[in-house]
C-alpha cells in the first residue's frame, strides 16, 4: 500500500509534471476523452463539459460545490444517464449511448455517493454478485453453463483475495445489513474491483466514514494505480484531495473551470471564488458546504438500467441512518 506520509511523486504525478494547468488541457496518455457533453434537466444545465482528458494511471479528483454536476457527470460517463449532446471515448472505444453494464465490460466502473450494498446478502455474496452485476450477466443462466464450476472457483478466489486486501475476510459471512456505514463503503469499493476494471470512478467514498476507516479507504484508493487502475474521485474534503490527487479537476455549474496539480488548483482564485464566494478572507483553504451523508440499503441494480433518476439518490434512503447527522453510519467496529 502507498505510504500516506511519502512525498515521492507517484507515476501519475510524474506523467503530468509538464502538463499546463488549464481547463481542457491535453494529457500525455489519456484513458478518457470527453467532448461537448451537455446534460440539462428542464431549464437547468447540470453538466456542460467542453473538453476533458483523464490521464491513464493517475488519481484525478473531481471537486466542486454541491450541485456542480459531479454525480451527473459520473452518471453520464458510466451509462446510468444520457447526455443531450456530446461524445466520449474510453481506451479508444466510443462509449456514448452504451448501457451501464456494457460500459463496465469495457473496464470502467463506478461506486455511488450513497452505498448500495445488499443488506440481506453476506459480504461474500455481495462480492460474488459484484463479479456479475456490473457486467449485466445473469447468475441463473450461468449456473447451467459447462464452465460454471471453473468460473465460480475463479470468482470466489478473487473475492477472497480482495477481502483479504481490504481486511474484511473475517467478516465474509456477516450480512451487508450488519455492517457499519464505513464498512459498507469498503465493501462497495472491493466489490467494484471484482470485474478487474481499468478505471474506477468513486463518488465520495469517504463521506460519513469515521477517521480510522477514512485512512484505510484512502490507502486503498492510493493503492489502485499500482494495480493498473486509473481513478476519478469525487471528494469534498480538501485535505484528502490534496493528499491523494495527482491532478485536480474543478467543476462549477456544470463546467470545468480549472484543472491542474493539487497545489496549483488550491491557489487558483477562480476555484476559491467558486467554493466560498468573492470577498472571503481565508484563501488558504476551501470550505465547501458540508452535506449530510447517509447510507442507502437495498437498492442495488443488478442489470443497471440507464436512469435519469440515478443522480437523485436522496430519494432512495433507507431509514437506518439519520441523513441530518454527518456522523451517522460511522464505523465504530473496526474491521479495516
Ligand atoms: N434527475 C435529476 N432531475 C433533475 N435535476 C437533477 C437530476 N439530477 C441532478 N439534478 C440537478 O443537477 C445539478 C447537479 O447535480 P449533481 O448531483 O450532479 O451535483 P454534485 O456536484 O454531485 O453535487 P453534490 O456535491 O451535492 O453531490 C443539481 O442542481 C441537481 O439538483
Ligand atoms: Mg454528487
């Protein structure tokens, strides 16, 4: 795992060292290239990205105030929503208009701002489902295939390996519903890795997680590039963003208003204005509006249908945490 205190530049940071900090700038080896993607809801333009490239193997943070369009952008890229206009290519493949499970087959997976672990399945069952749900395969039909046993063994071995890596192997038989909010976040990240993706998009994976588990989650995210993965990461905590990112992209009112290495973005006037408004004295840090977080339960989508409602996860909350309490869902039982 990457040493959180290490100041050695990562491979991603080195690759981006000579790239100017300008919105829409070209990257040396982009895995995702986005052109003119626009999505509006009625009169509101939620996403309006002219051009964006994400460097392969790097950890890029996508930041911006509440309602900037970050989750909508994730939904569009991963086939959970459709843009009004625009195109994008992932690893050279045109992904526009592909359904979510086909996007996952190309190696791009995402997690949700509110977790979707199945509460009535065990940790191990959740992991095994992760191998198929993102790809839209049917568990039942695969049961009759001649290669089923072999596949089942491979899936179990991969699940076990990931549970060990995420230090959740001792919880393999616990039900999703028995896990704390933080443990569910860990499970969701581990489950997303079941399809061995080349790019992982994480929507606020640390939200509502206690400090001890936050460090553990952070370590796992930092570790993803060493497993050959590119990471796009939405996060409001600027200390986390500064610590983890090779590159930072700033969104406000649907547009990319700035991008660059973390230090350059932190010093950018336009970014500070977007977060805290003109006239604020403290320009050393951003202070985005904290948003109450909660953990959703039984709302996993096995063959994820493209849905314009995906951005409205607040409509699908379980009652197991108090959305008004940012500490709700905190992990206090260890496990990682
Ligand atoms: N399905 C939808 N129908 C109508 N409006 C939507 C829908 N999804 C998102 N929006 C609106 O689009 C805008 C962008 O929302 P989005 O959830 O993408 O923001 P965000 O940057 O992820 O915010 P946050 O940091 O609070 O998660 C908001 O004004 C939101 O209300
Ligand atoms: Mg969001």
